[in-house]
């Protein structure tokens, strides 16, 4: 428990992290929502394979900035990374306002990803540092705001699509990271933990931390699973016969379930082992994706999507908390490495869904998250065996 004098300061920093995660949620939900609308696909002149390419470029930007953000946080502190990342996201969203071709859309997606990766890394490292003795619950609570940001986009589109222009929707969305940038510019943050910078030998030492590759591999597939559903579920529902608004509401149900799941995990982790929770929810996520693949009705699809959101919810932030518990030094670099490798899955798996869907059909593409959730379950079991051996 934090001393009373530290609580207001800690809550201020937590709020700053939550704002960054909210915008990151907007970033990752944006393409899946907008390209579920035929109007957006026609406006950008993209097919399913090109849509998959945009997801790839978005996550390529996320991964690239994540690699840079960790050492920058250790060396310069949280503030410059949060500030400049917010400005990049705002600029990329404004780029979509004027984009009318696959090339322009690709450039905007890359810039948005570059900003989103910095926000994600800085927000998570900030909360991990501030709540060193309560990481598991607080990082799941932080993850709720990622879900709230991701839910914001489909709710906005479902509520006002057809009433105002796509340009207006994108402009409103671009104002959010702009406001965050103003707030970060006026806020104070902790000093850099490694003010002398991190040497190449330190970076190599981080990469050699025992067990780090298993954490990274698990996050690779988990990020890919979440991005595959978030990016393709509205298109998938449309292929099953759902109208634009119904497909968007099904996607909203996914993000709402993710938020609810992270709130439940926040409560459960006060009484349960982090490792046990990851293993149970990983197995549940595999069952949910199998149900999604087998379902042929919209009601069954909506149910499977919400179950997937619930079971996905606790995996990513709880695995990050486990890593934060194990690797205390150079936390920014450790998280940067984990995010970079992990979020590469967010580029590769949705891209694979697009390529498979273009060749065959979207149902075949949904085999990708089914396989991914099975791998996550196997890796979670491996981490649990490692934890038992360390005792």
C-alpha cells in the first residue's frame, strides 16, 4: 500500500497511463471498425488482402516504435515518449482524413502504429514502476482503458455512421491524442530510471534474461489473436449476413467483454495466482475461438466473440505483470523487447487472416486465431512448469 502522501501523485501518473492506453485502444480498433464498412473500403480502394496489409503496416509501426521506446524511457523518462507518440497518432489519423488510395492509407496506418507503440510501452512501464508491489491488479485495471478506447471507435461508428461523414468521424478521433499531448506537455513525470543510458552490453544482457523468450512468444501469439478478432470480426459477421450496424455492434460486444474481463481479473488477482489465471483463461480462449469457427448463426458468433473477449482479457496484462515481477532492472527495455516481439504477432496473424481469406474465405481465415490460442495455452503451461521449478 502506498503512503497517503504518495497516493495523489500515483493516481495522477496512473491517469496519465490510462489516457495513453485509451488512445492505444483507439489505434488498434480503428482499422477493424472502419474497414468493416463497405464505404471505407471503396474510399481507399482496398480488397481483403490489402486490408490485411494495412493491419500488417499498423503493427509494423507499433513494433518499430516499441523497440525504440523502451531504451528511450530508461534514458529520457516517460514524458517525451508519451508526448511525441500522442502527436504521431494525431497526425496519422488526420492522414486518413485525406487518404484516398491504398498507398496513402498504408502511410497513415504506419504513422499511427509508430505513435501507438510508444504510448503502449510508456503507459505500461509507467504503471509497472509506480505500482511495483501491486502490479498484477493495477496492470489489468490499466488494460481496461485499452478496451475502453477500443470500444469507443465501434460505438461511435455504430451510433453516428450515416448521420455524419467519415471525415468528421476521423477528425473527432484525431482530437483525442491531441488532447493527450497537451496534458502530457503540462504534466510532471518521474525521472529516468537509467539516466546514464543503457549500453549495448546491457541490451544484450536483457535479451539473454532466462525465460524472456517464452514470455515474448506467448505475447506474440496473444497479441495476434486479439488483433485478428478485433481487426476481422466485423468483416466476418458481414460475411455471415450481418448488416453494417449489426456487424459493428458484434465488434463492440468483443471490446465490451474485454473491458469486463479485465475488471473481473482486477478483482480475482487479489485472491488468485497470476500464473494459474493465465493458464485457465488461455484454455478458455482456445475453446471460444473453436466455438466461433463452428458457429454459423449471428447469435452464436456474437456469443463466441464475447466469450473470446472475456477469456483474452486477463492474459496479456497478467503476463506483463509476471515479467515485471521477474525482471526488475531496465524495466523499460524489458517491456520494449516484450512488446516488440509480442506485437509482431499483431502484425503477422491478422495479415495471415487476410491472405487466407482472399484465397479461400473468411471462415478459413479464422483458423489462424484458433491455432494461435492453442499455442498460447501450451506456452502458459510451460511458464507454469518453469515457475514450479523455481520454487
